[in-house]
C-alpha cells in the first residue's frame, strides 16, 4: 500500500499533486464551500436555533447511532463473508460474490421498498419477528437494517483483497508453533486485516450517514422518533428554506468530517503499528 | 437567495452549456419548424399528460402545420419547483399546489406575481378532492372525518412536511373540523392532533403511503386524492378497496402556468399558452375526467356525474386565505403540524 515517495510511477510529483488539488477543489471543496456560504445568510442565533431544535437533535442521534450500529454489524459479518469467500471453495461461490455487490448496484429506493416489504407486519420476516414482539419496519431498528444492507459491500470488498494476500502458510506456521486457533486469529491474522477493516468501516459508516433513498421507506419518518437527518434537510427544502437546510447539512458535514478524520488517524496508527511489528 | 448556483456548481455549469445550445436550436418557432415544450409536473399526472400531449400535438399540427414535441418531467411537486427555480428550462409547470408555483415568482422572478389570475378557475383546469380509501367491506365503518379520530382506527397519510399532496389531506381535515358545528381554531387543532395520533407512519410521498396501505396492509383508512383513490380501487386493487367520500372536503386545485422567463427566452410562448388553454377544451377536460380528475367544464362534468359524487367542497382561499398563509401557519417549522409532535416547539 505504502508507495515510497522516492519511486514514482506517475510523471512529475508537482503536476500530479497540483492536479489532485484542482480536482478535489473543483469537485469537493468548491461545492462544499458554497454550502457553508449559504448558511451565512442566517444570523448566529437563527443558525443555532435551527441546528439544536429538538427534532434536529433527535435526528442526529438516530442517524449517527444507526449508522454506527450498521457499520459495526458490517465489520463483524462482512469480515465473515469475506473470510468465507477467500478461504473456501464451494459451489455457488461466484453467485455469492455477485450477491455481495448487489447493494451497490440496486437503486436505493428499490432496496428500501424491498426491505420494508420483508420486514413489515405482513412480510416474510416481519410476520415472524412481530410474533416475537420485535418490530423492525417503521422503527429505528429498521433504519439500522437498511443501513446495514447498503453498507455490506464496503467491508467485504475492502477486506477481501487483504485476506487473499495472507497465505494459508502463515496460519499453518502459527499452528505448528503451538498457537491455538483463537491466538492465530487474534495475534497473527487480525492485525494484518485491521487496517482494511477500518477502511471498510469508514466507508460503510460514511455511506450510511448520507443515505436517504432506502431509509425513508422503512423508517416511517415519525418526528422525534424515526426522522433521519437527510429527511430533515428535505423537509426544510420543501419550505424553500435553503439556509435552514444548509445549516443542518453543515452540522452533519462537520461532524462527519471530524469522525472520518478520527478514523483515518486511527487507521494510520494501526498501519504504523503493523509495519513496526512486521519489521522485527 | 437567488437561484441556487453555488451548490451544484459543476452541474450548473454543464446545464448552462446545454440549455444555451438547445435554446439556439429551437429559438424561432414560426413556420413549420419543429418545436419542443418541457412540461414540469408532479408525480400522479404522468398518464394524464401522456394522453394529453399526444392530443395537443395532433391538434396543433392540424391547425398550424407545426410539429410539437412535449417532454415531461415528473417528481414531487416541491422538488420539481426547485428544479425550475434552479434553472430547469420548463416552458410550463403543472404542479400539485399553488404554493410551489408562487415560489417561482418569490425565489426567482420567473413568473409575475399575479400568475394565478391569468387562466380561468385559478389556473387550475381540473380539480380533485380528498377522499378515504378503506378495505373491502369497510370493516371499521368509516363514513366521515369524525371516524378517523376514533380510538383503534389507524390512518395512513403522507408527511405534509415533505409531500405537497399530503398538505391537501391535512387542510381538508382541518377545514372539516373548523367548519363543523361549534368549530374553532382550537377545536380544529385538537382534531388534527387526535387524527395524527392515529397515523403510525408518515411516508415521504403520496405513492409511498399508497404502497404502505395497499401492499403492507397497514392502516384501516388511507387519506388520498380522489384520482389516486380511483387508480387504486379501479386499476391496482380491484375488489380489495372501497372509496368513502366524506361529507365535506377540500377542492384540490393543481395549478398550471407558463414560465414567462423561459418561454420568452426560447420563443415558445404562443405554443406554450395554447398548450395550457387546450387543457380547458372539451378534449382536454375529457382526458382529465378519463384520468379521474374532476373537469371544470360543466358540460363534461355532467357527463361524468356518476363517477364523481357530490361533496360539499371548500377552497383553500375560503378557509385559509390562500396557500402562503396556510403554509406559514401549518407546515413551516414551528407551525401547527410540528407542534403535534414537539409540544413546545418554539
């Protein structure tokens, strides 16, 4: 992963760096600074009132909470799926490979409708879950389910190539040196895949924060209970309250940026630790 | 606060490029040169305008020897209005509520303030009203608005904050409570609160609510536009649902207008105005009735009297003093609707 800065493939460090900045600036920074500028039409008091209203606070809580839960679920089960795909050969494996990518390709509204159909009281899953007293559709649990669905490929696809790089020999060597299966996993394999797992987590989490299409169908959109932040932004736009919508968006953006930055720092730290260890 | 250029700058730039070239291509609309119109509409009018566009194109070509192609765009009413404000080159808009059209003036000065007086009947060539859809046999015995606030009745209606259509539902309920014997602002508010306590899910749009009611089996009654209710009972769920018409309801007037700035720039004013006028013609009215909208023309309405039962209808001007006032009092942040859910909202 770490391409040494001395051995360059692309011509001209300055040219490629310049282009990167230009590209990021045009595609990311410029639109985002427009977003920030829009909020300046509000006074500070108005801004504060908008972004700390009871509904907004409830929506942040739901969006960040459900996104986190979904990303964590995907870390566990995505790793499992990736492991199975890499280490085992079984009939229908190609089919599973293709299935993993499906949440990427499916229009989110279709995903939302499908999940709601499955989990609503008369759906295939919902019928049985409801008998157990578990309501999924139109609750915050439903939001987490939708976000888990759309986030799955991110973890699987980031972990998979790393797992493929780890030879089975490594596991066998650990076993011959007397490691238990758990020790092999925890001390030999896991440190190697942790950076990839973190990347997958970040991607799944970030994707979940901004998700709108699939969630609005399964959430039920009840104020204070199942309203996600993107829905709140849409309701502001329906009132042609562009400034209010961008105010919420700015809070969302800042929080997401800080979180992603933190995860990236964590990522870097775990990567460095890995390199230090393998250096011995 | 003018057009929203900064946000999707990249898109805006490329759009500007496109629109320039397309307007050059179709600028002079005289003679036999082909002309295109863009009609930006809301969701449930798709089938109506598919039929109407063909009828108008035929009539226009016969009369003027000019081929006219009408492109359609459909989506949520508010979203469509914002697209036009942000620069979508609509020649005409045919939206769900006058509030969204008002914003074309307020936010971008695309049309004059008095746009709604330019065509007959508040610029709404067809109307609809708000009715109930219940399950076959009407197991909960729903007859009127009062039955919707009973305990144990589950009501499905979309979120009026995100759905323009749903705002009509809400205002119909409010108007009923206000105008009944002994009604006042306070009783109307209490009624609305009780009603929304019976709403388990607030879908973001009308079609979402229809799905929730029809496919998921949620709710005892769906509050819907009459044309959507007909679609559901006659075409989607034959023998599964029934329409219940309440004693009182609102006259839903989905308005149409030419977008002055765009037609003047593109030189399409004549054909765009004729297009909207044709909605008022017998053929236009017949097509509206065919797609379950109530025709304005007395003669055409009489022919379809069996389809559309008589309801005592009030207008938004009667009860609320127009859309802007209704929007500000009920649906803007901190308005009556928010206070149902957030008791001390500001």
